[in-house]
C-alpha cells in the first residue's frame, strides 16, 4: 500500500514497488488526498483514468478496468467549498461530519486552498499553495498620500494572446523609495499607442520599457515612429525586473497606490524558471499578468536608467 501519492514527484519508486508486487502476483493500492495540478505521479494517474473513461456521479469519480481502478471522492469542480453539506457528501467516512468540517474551515490557521485540498479533495494550482507575494506585506506598502517626484518611467506589457494590455509606471519618492502603479489596463492592445502618446506629452518620461521578446513587442516600431524612446529589455533583463520587483516588495523599498488591476495581478502571480533565475509567468498566472509585469518593468527601467539612491538623485536633479 502506497500512502499520499500526491507527494510522489516521479514514477521511479512507484515502478520499482509495482514490479516487486507483481512478482508475487499482488496488487498495489494507493491512497491520497489531492495535490497540485499538472504535478507529480498521482496527477498523471488521474489524467490516465479520465482518458480511460472515469465517470463522475455527484461526489464520486470512478473507473474500474482489468489493470486500473480509480475511486475518488471529491467536491465537484462547480460546487462551493463553503457549502459544508456538499463537502460532507464528498467525505463518506462517518466521522467527517459537518460540525468537524466547520471547525476546520473556521480555524484561523486554515487557508481556502488547504481546505479544498485536504477536506474537499480538490486539485489546486501551484500559486494557490505557494503565493509569490505575501498579501499582508503587499497591503502594508500601499501609500496614496506621499507624492512622487523626479523622472518617470513607463512600461507596457500584454497577455500572451494579446487579449489585454497594461501600462505601468515607476517614479522616485522620498529617500530611496519608488512608487509603482498601473496607469491603465484594458482589453486588446490597440488602445495602447494613443495612451502612450498622451503620457509622453504630459510627463516627458525617460522612456517606455517593453519586453523585446514579449507579446507587446509589436508596439516597439510604432512607438519609435512617433519619437517615443523605447527601452527594450532581453529575457535576462525581464528576469532581473521580476526578481528586482520581488526583492523591493520584500525589503519594503517600493510603494503602490492600491489600484485594483495591480492588486489582482500581484495576487495571481506565478513564477516560471529561467536558467539560473525566474520571471513572472504570463501563461499560468491566475489573474491578468500584464499590470504586474508592466509595473516590474517600469521599476527596472527606473532603477537602471534613473537615479537609484537619494545621493544620486540629488547629484542629478538637486534638492
């Protein structure tokens, strides 16, 4: 019997164990709660069971073949995990009562993602169990009072399908702090050029940062055609922008206005590996990633092309 298969990262140990059991004309029985989508041995086994025709009936998902049997009790995807009666139906053990589930759900240490996994047996996204940003830390950095000063850097980013785009901004504040914000976000990408021209006229920024390999790169020649200074960044620099933004939030050297598009984008952030570093993932993000990536690129542009300290600011721009 194999316990908690959702924690088995690969199939090697399972294959060795199965081979040993088969030599003795035995069968291998696994039991587990749900894990993280697209990860591990158990997810692959579940996908195989679905391919072979596993069917759901209310809280039960099952399949029985000559070589594989799949028995799953889980809250259906469309059900509300706050409906404790429905969650109880997904837990056939007689000791899992509505009262017990309510005690778990209302516990101060219980997160919704953990309740869904361990009480509803629902598979969750990696970002739900491993958030990039601490929401409490992000909330602490909101500042809607102190005005920014000095040079401005804008940045533009878009989703992979170019179905949405955002313009981010970064500007110096007192000391070594920087203010970041989402200037605007919206559907499509056609609106960005006119908005960028308007921002250029009113703010005379150091430039507009764009990921040269990203989905907003088609705007680069159009912006340059109108005389806008474009700061193109490479994949390596996108990683620097992502990790630099993360470090600034962690260290408390950045502030934000609390705009809903940026807040939601930060909450839905997901990492993707890049060689020896990482960057924010556009494909797997749980919310529109463009506001966050635009803000991160703008901060990178400010730190790279603008003053990076109070002393440098005074040297270039005076008191």
